[in-house]
């Protein structure tokens, strides 16, 4: 996959008028498949993410769990959520779910964002933040049903997983996929990943006795470019707060559908200093530029 | 491993016990997942804690630490009672039909026949097979005894009595049945704390691959130091081997007994004699009674011992060729026929020099100095405080490391006052070593693969490669001997040291030396191939006992031949799809990927499972052929009934281990850990392993429940850290920043303890303070009717490291707590399943 083919812009936040070049390509959507039933919580993907994105270290504290920190952080985009679950039938599970941006087909973050070009969705499904256009208003934080975007008080910008759009643009798989030792992570086209997921779900139901096994690809937001296989799809909440029916907050839906054009004009006036940037010239490398030294000062965990 | 990492993908059933591979071997664990995904393989995990491995298992059973033999003995009992074994395999490939000598007694009272209570040893003469025709005078077979030793050790009879119907009351099969009939589900529940229905379900599941003896499927047993680190560790692994023999799983793709080694090159360290009682290639270490080479070889070279009608390859009969070739590698031209190939220059061991004994000797003032390379001695041993005290008494200590570690800074262990420090006279030399990415050379992995690696970056600053440091020390010492002489200078002066750069030998040269070469032309009479003098040997079949070959380790012979460095090969091709990858690196012995693979075929040489054809007998070629290299005599017609277990003099696998090859009994028996909450339900009067070693110094204390030590404690590692190194690396520290103690939620509730609060763990030896991780992953259990709690401590922290230097930890090593109680065979300490008490701080 060449850069030009895979990073076709499909939507642009806070942008009036049509997206240049939209609809020109018929490239299939990319997708990351996370089979939580074969994840061993080794955190190789966490390390790969930190290293590939050259993130400064985040000080952590012991928090009565194997989980590295309570939630993702502006400089920690990929986190295994560890959950000790006692089910109603008395069975016990230690669930490990790789938590990161879901790259929603209908991204709440993008819908909420008023800054032109701060969030783009490529035609391959990747939702990417363009930090140079981010105005730090944090609307995306409230717009996201998965609590993914994280604000850095230092740079006054918001960051999240890019699905390694820089790697994917060069025909490589995301760094986490490459690092995963068990092969519980897969990367490919959405239809291929759904097929793989269905196969595994069937195996879980027939061989392993997980009757409620299923694929998580929530249609309430048009599906996602990150898809889970769960032992129990009837209750995704137990995997560390995975919403069963994620929705973009109503206010943002309304904003998007009805008031956006007006709101946009308003915001353009309000943020006159914001340099408007047309993304139509083609894709860019969406790497964030975190500060060289750790100045956040925020502890990832609080002590009990 | 009898098999290999990749081979796990071929399995239908896994018992993972005494190991937590998802945690400690995440990369290798991909093959477990492959088997699950592609073959619908089942995973049964048995562990004291619900681990990362348990999180992807089909069944998890929480077991009391140190009661593994009881669970496995119950499994044997279940398999025997439910026809979950294959008769053909059992009768022909194991010693099930062999008849055991009269006078042998099973340990109903906890002791086998021949126990001497004062010496705490066994007389093993009844632990033997019956000789055909031998009545009362069976002991006359001791004809090859070492002359100078007063009581000759028993030897195996050449002509073993047997009963193929397996009905003889003293045949191994009947004794096996009798031994494990005591391991009923009720008894197993009392000992292990596993509810009987759960245990039965797990046994049913694991043995289901051998339903009515059908051989199509294969099951594997995967373990690690969770089995070895007990006072009956070797016997636990023996039990696993017996199960796999009984079920006909050894030698088969997807089968085997698979030890996961905990470090990248631990297998290599063992192969190269990192243990005091062996020489490279598992040759036995000489003892003082071995006054000359002949005596040594007579003692250590086994003679075939089998039913007369059967054949046995008895591969160790080549011991003389292996030994002489090793001596030629060690001493070169100075080893001649006339001087017994310099046999007497080898050290002879008069007693045990295992890890814990070395430290005990230092503590008692007998060992005066230590060189610590590639290990953090203070941290890795049991009863670590004693090791620190021992070092205070030493004259000097040399530590080669890449970080300042607890061993080189033993003098600043927590609690040492400035006054005490002033009194320590040990001189510490710190040598700057190189890290793994800065060195080339080989790693030998768990699958016995020798894989060459290339240095990624040069060592920084003044750091030096290990071989350069060792070479310089050796040459300095040799110089001293040259100038000043010494007591026995020859082994030092005449050691072979023909490296291009003697001060810094290239590891490629060393690897070639380990493979070995011809010193004169040698011809294989069968194939009529000749290896010319000075050529690298193609394999150990060419090794000779007349001094015409040399090899530093016979097992590695074939790894670097005239065709090049087999260990550097990187061809991933796998035409058979069985994960053999014959041209990727090289595995000992002779690039066989699955050991004992003759047993993957039936008596006639046909694979048990036509879909997983490893090797087979080719009637046309009158040879064994295969996808893998046959681990067998290549032209042995199945009709000759040669046993597949060619390293045993019997040619068959040992359900019963004769003459004390395993010191604590021919069959494994459950003994309580050295420190235990209960008396052994099987035989309360003989609760512990009668011959496990305990130490007697004032610092070697062992706790009892009466003293208030009422909780079982076990120690382990985490995925996020690598032993005691990564506490110096910010990335790893970020993932798990501080030490902790895992505590069952129910126990924490009773104590009013919340996660993150500090707790003090105290054993009879010391205490340890860290934060509590309150978890539902460890549940209370009923052991022999008593409610029992287990806690767990990851071992990674000490008094040097990022968290330690920042004052975030109590700075005490976890091994302050563990007891120096050691297994009588492998001398491994009991790091798991000792007693502690727990308090809030
Ligand atoms: S998960 Fe959140 S941040 Fe990611 S695309 Fe969806 S709405 Fe945006
Ligand atoms: S690397 Fe794979 S197995 Fe490991 S935690 Fe990440 S997703 Fe799970």
C-alpha cells in the first residue's frame, strides 16, 4: 500500500465544503483485530507503542493491579486493561483488553472538534489528530465514547493512537501488531479481519464453551477500525468499561448535523489566530511532537 | 525440552504446571496459542495462583505450592484405572514389563527399602531389576565395581527378567499400580487442596487423548522452575516423564516433557557443565576413587541391561570416545595415550559443591574468594542474608557486571551500619562486562537449538567481552605458575589455548573447538567416509577413544562442520509443516528436533499418526527415513526390537528408575515441603523428603506452624522484568514500578488490609516489606481439612535500581525469606512453598 492510496482524507473537522479528492478511491478499510481471548497481557504492545512514537516516560505508581496505569495518557496511547471478574455462574476470569483509540467509522472526536484540520479521518478508516491544528479546546475528549483523547497540560494539545498511520502509509502494520508475541493482534482489511474474528468466535462457542462469544464492532457508531473478539460479547463492560452501545453525545450529534456550519463560522471568527490549513494537498505525517523532557508532572497513578 | 518450542503447535493437549509461560516465555507462548487456534488444543493449567497463563486456559486448578507429585500421582492412578494408556507403547518402549528384584519395598511408610536413618541415605541395591535365573545371589552381578571403593555401587543386570503379560507381582507395571493406587482423588484433595471433582475433570481431560489406548492424538507437558524449585523437584519432573511414557507421548510431535528454560542460554550453561557434578556433554565428574582413566570409564560407561531377546543401542557406551575427545580438547598435545590423556589433571569431586553448599562453605570460612560472572549471587540464592554474611568473611570478591548490583555492593545491604561496614575487609573488584547485545556467540534455547547471534553494538567505554576478561585472568595466572611453579601446575600450564588472539579468543574459534576436529585421518567403516586430519568433524559418530579426535562437547559435534557454521543457518523453510525447520540454526543431538522420535512409530516402524509423520522405517532402503533426523540407529530393523530410548542402557523409558539414578526413590513419592503446615497425609511419621539437604549454620533456620508461620509463600518473576537487571531500565520500571506481595482478597479482608498498604512478610530467616496487591486470583483453599492461604512475591527488587535508589522500596531481596533446603538430585533450593507470617506495617 502506498502512502497515497491508504491515507486518503475522507472527513475533516470543522471544515466547510467538500473534501477534495473524497470518493476518488475505493481502497478497502484497514482494521486491527484484537482477540482478547488469546491476549496474555504481556504489554509488548505497550512498549512498542511508546518506543515507535518516541514517547517520554510516564512515571507510574503501584496501584494494586498489573495494569501499567489507570488510563491511557497523552504520552501513553495503548494500555492493557486488567480486570479480575467473577461471573454470575461463579467462574473466575482475568480479562486483559488492549485499550486504545477505536478509529470509529463515525468518530465522536471529529464530530466534536471545531478546529479545521485538527482531526482527519482517512478513507482507510484511520482517525488521526493533526496536533499542529489542535487548539486545545478538548471538545474531542467529551465527544469520544471511549475516553481516548488525552490532553497534555504542557503542550496544550490533545493526543491519541494514530493506528500508526505513518507506518500504515508505508505499507507496514502498526507497531503493536508487529510486537505482539501471541498473534492475538491482527491487521488487514476490515472484511478480512471480520472473517477472522467470526472464525474465532465460532471456535470459542463450539470448542471452548463460551456461548456468548462475539465480535465487538459497534454499529451505533457505524463500526470501528479496531475490532475485538470477546469471550462474552453480551457484557463488554466487564472488559474494563467497553461500552455496549457507544454513542456520540447528543449535543455533538446535533452540533454536527444542524449547527455545524453556523458554529464553524463562529469558531472561525473566535479563533482568528488559527491558521487554516487545507489538508487537500495530500496526507502528512501525523507524528505528535511531545516535549523533549518530561514536564507534565502528573503522576499516572495515585497511591491508595 | 524433549521437543521444541515450535513443536508445541502440533499438540492436542497441554498440561502447563510448574511454569507460567505466558508470563515468563511470552514469545514461545505463541505456539501454545497456535495449537489452541489451529488444532482446538486444550490447556489445563495447575498453579498456586491464577496466572497470565491461566487466563487463556480451558481449565485452571489452584494447587498448594509443593504438592505437585500428589496431583500427578493421582493422574497416573486415573490413567491406569481408566485404560488411558497404550499397551503396545507401554510394553515395548518402557520398562513396565521388567521384573524388580526381590526385597524392593514401596514407600507405604514414606521410606523405600534400604534407608539408613543415621546417614540419611539409601542403600540402593534392591532398587534394581531381577536378573534372569538369579535367585538369592542377584548381587553377584556387581562384577564391574570400582575396586578401591569399599561397597561397590550396584550395577544393572545384563539379562533382565520380564513378563510381557504385565502380571508378575514384581513387574514394574504392577508396582506402579500399587504405588499410585494410594493417590486416590480423596488423598489428592487432602494434599493439594484441589477439590476432587476438579482434579478428576482435569485428569479426564488430559488423558482423553489416549481414550482406550488410541494413539492418534498427542499431549504435551510444559513446566519450568515451578517444578524444580522444591525439595522433591527432580521427582516431580520424573512423575511427568512417567505420565508421558504411560500415555505414549514421548518422542511424538506435540508430545514430550518440555522444560522451559528461564534464561536465554541456561540450556547452554547446563550443556557446558554449569553444574559441579558433570563435565561438558553430561559426562560424569571424576571422583577420588577414579584413580586412572580406565577406572573412571568403567564406572561411568553403562552396559546394556535388557531382556535377552531385545536390542539396546546404549549410546552412552561411547563414553570413552566422548571423554578422550574432551581431554584432547582440554589439553591438546599434552594429552597422550601414555599419560592417560591427562585424565588426572581433571578435578575430582570429593563431596557436593552445589550452589547452596558453596555459600555455606564461605559462611563457614572455608571458601575465601568468589568470582561472580553473569549472575547476582546475593539475590539469586535462598536465605540471601546468609550469603551477604558469607561475603563479609571472604578475602576478595570479583564481580563482572553491567550495572552496580547487590552482590558487588553486599557491604551496603540494608541494615548495615557504618561501623559494621568499617569492619568488612573483603576486597571487591568490579569488572565492566558487556551486555548481551554487545556480544556475539551462541544462545542455546529450551529447544536445544544453538543459534548464533551477532553483536549489535560494541561495548561502551572500558567494557570488555567476557572471554577477554577470562582469557586475561587465565593468562596472568598461567604466567604466575610459569614463574613461581605451584602444587599441580600441569592443568594450567598445559591447557590447550591455541586461539589466534590468546588475549581475546574469538567465539567462532571456541565454537569450532566445541564441535571438534580430526587430529589424524578417521574413517567411518560403515559409510567408508574419511575425515582428514585437521578437518572439522561432521558428527559424534566420528569421535574416537584413541586420541585421534578432539571435541569440547560431544553433544555439539555437528554444529560447525567443514560445511560451515550450522548454528548460523537462517533458513525458515519447513516442508513437512511440522515445525522442524531443519535448516534453521542447529539443535543437539545431530540436529534432531524431537528426541527419541523412534517412539513416534509403532513396533513395525509406522508413524502412530499418519498426519504427523516424523520418521519411519523404509523397508526398501532398509533404513530409517524422515522429516526429522531419526534419533536412533539408522539401520536398525524394527524386527530387532531395539528400544527407542537409546540413552538408557535398557533401551526403553524408565517408569521405574533403578540403582539410584534418582536418589530419593525409583518412583516419585509425595513429601511435604521442608516447611509445611501439615503432616504428610500419606505417612505423617515421614513427612518430608528423607534425604533432602538442610543446612546447620546458625543462620539456617526452618520455620514451623507452631512458631506462627501459618501462610504458604511462593516466589516468581514477572513478564515486565528480567531478573535483577531491568530494575535499572526506565521502560521496565514504568511498567511495574515497585515490589509487591500478592495476597488473597479474603485474607486481606480478615486483616483489614487494602491494596497498596504496606505489609511485612516474615519467615524463620528474615522479613520483607512491600505493598500489598490484594487479588481475587489467589483463593483460600482447604488443605487436609484446614483453611489455608498462599501469598506470592515477585523477586525482582533489591537495594540497587531506579526505585531502590529513589527510596521507594524497603530494599530487601525476596530471597531473604526462602530456605536453603535442597533437592537431593539437582540441588535446587526450595524457593517455592515455604512458610511465613503476614502483618500490616
Ligand atoms: S475512539 Fe474516540 S478518539 Fe478514537 S476515533 Fe473514536 S471517538 Fe475518536
Ligand atoms: S502484545 Fe499482544 S498479547 Fe501482549 S499484551 Fe499486547 S495484545 Fe496482548
